[in-house]
C-alpha cells in the first residue's frame, strides 16, 4: 500500500536478484552525465574502484540496505510511481545493496612509477632505450584521477611532451640541460625576466636539447609572460634552489651545513643570487647538533598515502615541528581532511618549551 493506495504487483518471468545495480550519485555527477561529459570508472585489479568526472574523483563503495528493494519500471513516460488496483505493476528485479560515490583525492602514486619506466635522457639515448612510454590518453585511462587533476599532477612533475608522449626527465639529464640554458642566458645577455623561448631552443639545438625539453625546464623554473613571442620569466629563488638541490643530488647526499652553504654560495656568486635555507624546505633535512648536517630528502619521492608518508617521515626524523613537516605533507591523499586534521589523526602533537608545535609518531 502506497499513500493509501493498494499496490498490485506481479513478478516478471525474467525476475532476477543480481541483474541490476543501483547507484546513488551526487548532483554534480548527475549534471555531468546529463551534459554528455566524460564520466568513467577506473581501477586495476589491485586498486579500489573510482569514478572520475572532468574535474573530480569519487571513491566507489557498495552499501548494503536494511530492506530488499523491488524494482518496478515506470508505467509510462515521466517518473510517475502511481499504482492502480486494475493495472498490476511488474517487478523485474530485487536489490539488497546500492553503490555510493564519495569524493576523494586522486590516486596518483602510479603516475610517477609509469613515467619512470623509461626516463628521458636525450634523443640519442632514447633511440635505443627500452621501457614503455605513454601518451596522455594512456594516462587518462590508467590513472585514477579526473582529467583536470591529472593535468595538475603532470604540471607538478614538470613533464615534457615529446613526440606525442608524456615524458619524465632523468634528473642528471635535466640538470645538464638547465645548466646549458643558464649558460645560454649569459652568452646571449638575456635577463632572467625575459627568456625568449624559440631563440633559446634554437641556440641549444647544437647540444641536441629538444625544444620541448627547453620549454619544460623554463616552465619548471619560471613562468610564461605575455607578449608577441613566447617567452618565460625565470624565478631567481627557483634558480637558486636548483643550484642547492643539484649540489645535494650530484656532489654528495650528506654535508656539514657550513660546508654546503659555502659551496652553494660559490655556485651562485656570479649570478647575484642569495642562498637561503628556506628555499630547500621540502627538499632537504637539517640535523641539528654541534656540527649541523644537511641531506637530500625530497617530498616528491614520498608516497601519497598519508599513513605511509608519515611513517617515512618519522623514520627519517623522530620529531617534527609543524613548520618543518608542512612542505612534506603537500600532495598527500587528504580525502577532505586538512593537513592539520591529518597530523592530528596520525601523530601526537604537543608544544615544546619555546611554544613551538611539535609532532611525534603515534
């Protein structure tokens, strides 16, 4: 009986309990579907299933219902659920659960792994290299992220688009290429504030540095500027940081802090750049003591899962201040939680004698 009506029903000959799935979807997803936008489900066998729209990712969960639900098709056009004593309605199926979509962070751990299968080390070496390379369409199909979230992640990884494929640059090769770019700026007397893209790429052809690599590196350490011809403005801080990180990467991972600062200052002396330790937040760790030391410890190489990332952080250092740990929580899978909420969930928080908020592992 519905709202005082008698409901006459009959079971269809094709009645089945497993033939249908109900899915409860947020209004934003419904709007995407009605607009004909791309809405896809993604997940390998070892992954939880997600649903991706153009701009968001949703975790797909199966929720049980307390009562069985009978599925009855509409009597005609429209969404009318009216029942009639004279006209029985046919039950075509039964469900005891439904699918829910809940907003979640994009799952991007696999992205770096896929792009690292064949790092780009220059055209000559790439011609004989093994390992799979991927187009943007391959990544859209495999990475559990919306198109917009994937594009943001690719920008953060500073990928180059070479011959129709998305390529992650080998660190040594990228450092070599950017060193040549900086040398070209000196040779051509171009200021950091205006580096013309096409003339810069043309000047580096003799070194067999492809134009997409030049553009990738200028975008990594600068930003495009408006004008009739494409050009970039390099950030002095970003270039100074590159010098410091390169020293840690290529000349030894662990340094006494005072020795490192001397080498860093010497590397940038001719360019007028000013090394500062805050430039290396999220790239290096300093161990305090009688003779403080510094070592390379980049946030970009940490897992995105918050529990795994925090485990790695506290394996490297038993106690963290909020200021020091904040750069290392960038890019973590928050699933709606703020960084402070994540730290409250996974760490013990207290204030030291100086009133600085500190974190230890639970």
